[in-house]
C-alpha cells in the first residue's frame, strides 16, 4: 500500500516536472477564464510571474476575447468539442502583441470543468510564412504575366499549377484543372489522337527527357492556334525527375509571318527568275541579229503587206501569218510587235516544229520542280514570259493536237496551268502565229482543230514568195552583200548584170532565205570586187538558147541535185544541202522523195 502511494506521488512529481519543463506555455483556466495553473514557459512567454498570472483572466492577455466573448466563443466551443486548435494573439506584460498557436482541451476535475491550454509563440513561423507567401506571390505574378502558357505537373502528369495565360486560353479557373491529368483537360479535349500522343510525351519527360513538339489548340472563340510546346523535367540530385514544367508558346502569328515572308521571297524569286529568263531570251534574240529594218523591198506585193502591218499593229487582234518557207514571216511578226502598244515588252518566239513533242508543253506553259523526270527546277513558260507583250508561234501547223486545246483556252480566256501546279495563271498576251502549211488541208486530215484555226485566223497576212516580188531581188542582193561583206572582210562594189538577171530568173523555192545563203556563199568565192556565183549559178541563165524550156519542178529537181552533189549528199547539219537551200531537213527530204532523188 505504501509502495502504491509512493509510486503515485512519484508519478505526480514527474508530471509536474514535465509540465514545468515543457517548451510550450501551459495554462489551466475555468469557465470564467480565471487562471488556475501556469507553467514556467507560460510565465516566460507572457512576461508575468506565476503569482501575477494566477490573479488574471484570459481577456487580460488575449485581446481577441472580452469576458462575454470568452464564454460564448471559447468556453462553449471547447466544452462541446472537447479539443480545439486555433491561432490567436497574446499580449505580454510590456504591451507587445505576438501570434500564438493554441491547442485547448476540456478537462473535468474534482467536479469542475477546466480548459487545459497549450500555446507556443509562432512569430518566427509567421515571418517565414509571410516571406514564403511574398515569394510565392512574386513568382505567381511573374508566371501569370508570362506571355507563355506554363504550369507545374507531378511525374504522373497531374496538374499542380497553371498560369493565367494557360487558363485564359480555355476560359477556366485554376481549381477547374488542379489535380487532373494534363491530357484530360480542355486544352487537349479536341483531339483524342493528341491526348494519346501527349500522354506518351509526359511519360518521356517523367523519365528525365526534354520533350518539344507543336500542337494546335482552339481558343475560347473556337479559333485554332498553333503552339510550340515543351515538357521540361525538374531533376533531383540523383538525376530523377520530381516534377515537369510544361510550357507552350503561341506561334500562330509567327508562322503566318513566316509564311508571308516565304511567299514574298517566293514571289521575289519568281520575279528574279522571270527577269533572268527574259534576259536570257532577249540575249538570244539579240544574237539572232534580226530587226525591223531587214524588211527590204519596194514591190507592190511588199507594200501591200506593209500596209496590212500598219493597219493591224495598233490593235490586239490575233494575226495568222501565212507563206512559204523563207518568205520572212518572222520579220512580219517583229514589225507588227514593234509598231504595237506592247513594244516595251518582249516579243517571245516559239518554234513549234523545232521543239520535241514531249517538251513543247513545258516550253509553252512552264513547269514546277519535279513535275516530270528531269524537271530539276521550276521553269517559267513562254506564255508567262510574254505577259503584257507578244508571243510569236512559228510553225503553228506543227503544234501537237493534244496541245491545241490548251492554246485555244489561252486565246479565249487568257488562262493556263503550269505542269505540276493546279493553280490557274492568267496572262495578257497578244498572239501572232505563222505557218507554211495549208491549214485547210491539215484540218481535213484531222491534224489541226478547226475552232483553233478560226481563233488564229482573225487577221490573216500572206507573205508573198520571192518569185512574186522579183523586183525586190536587186535591193535584197545589195542588202545581203553589205551585210556579209563586213563579216567576211571583202569589199564588193558591183554585181554583174548577167548574175542579177540569173538571180531574178530563178524560181527560188527557198525564197529570201535561199537568196541570202547564195549571196553569202558568193562573197566567200568572189576573188575581186565583183560578185561571183560560180557553179552555184542556176542554169536558168542559159535557158534563152534552149529550144525546150524546162518546167519549174524540173528546175527545182535539177537544182536540188546540184546542191546535193556539192555537199557530197549531206542533207542536214552545218554545211548540209538543207542549210544551203534555206529549207528544213524534213522539207528537203520530202521534196527529194517527191522528185525521186536517191543517191546512186
């Protein structure tokens, strides 16, 4: 029994000692707030002695309570709940006030009720909390005013924070998205495919990998906005991801600007290419050494043509120039262009017979890079080069039938498409066309469209053959002598009458071009200051002594044979018979077949 009493006293002493040594202040007070017990910490924290505290009530050191408030707000609550925890303020003896954290429990002892209250000074904690809150506020302000969308995810992909920029995009509050998986939020709900992709990318970031990609988000107005998105893992000292920072930057306007810039650069490149193409083309034309002054003559037939040129040049009418090979159809086209309102722009020439059938479409209409095998770069077609100018389609009768419909469309609507590009191009081009073919016969054979013929034949001009303007031969001979004398380095002052008579008597199947070739050769073989033709002289001059006058086909056959013998039966190529006669090789071969000319 004595041992039990001793043990009880011993436990009571230990309990009292623990209370006195406790770091927290401990107070016991009754229903009226009178203090019945105070430990050392309570005395130290409040600045009163124990004796002073035992004469005081709670409202004496707690400014939050009056005597009435203590009963109504505090005592009733602690008695009902048993234990309450809260923060308040205490006033020290010196009048200073400091924050405290309080834990009170209701205790029933010897028939009376008491509040056993533990309290601690939390001034330092409040200071740290305030500093932390200020830091968080500053950080939040920085993040929320950041123009990029950003936030914070845990490694599972759940949202811990989102800035205002991100929230404004979807018109949401932060509490609407906190705790949700990043891919299950309104930013991504518009695309299940994108949600699946994002889930995988978050997994990559959680593994410590920096992830970057582009994605489209609709804003609150439903407008699609392109964003540059990154997932940046935050790593601990061991290199393991603890959190993920998602960032998104709206690059819609940047992309539009880039696109506009690329478009502008493409247009500049297109203009540069066009100017380069025009320059190359014009340089080629300059090298051709043709000009309006080369229409030489004063015959009635030529004057009639010149009158037609003056009449039609000032209009935009399509002109079809007809005539045999070598009659000067291209010179007529140049004259029309030079006298037109389009003469500040180039005259673009296309020889429809000289281009391979598989390339003529590309030459006329252009092509994009990669449009066909060998299309290594974009090419501007001749029609596009001729925009606001004139295009001369020589040998139009040889244009492939499949391209005639496209040409008809340009004549009717001024529209076409480049090969490899569906975009329609509109041009303003005057068309001049020329042919030595009988188009009516070609139409009957089904090789030329009748509707295209009518569109081309708005204003037909027929170039007379040289045999129909023999009076112009002396002028032409003089012109060619002057032209080639300088080139060859010889001075020719006279053309014998018998030679001029022979030249005027010849029927000239190759017309002016053949005459030019004969004069050039004559200058080469001439030994003095008089023009010599030599063996090249047609036998027409001896016809006056013959009893039988040969027909024109016979003369033509004999002349072709003589040229073939002179060139060792070489038909085409430089120095060949076709070049000497001023004919195309195919034309010469056709005439050889017609006359039965074969090498023995």
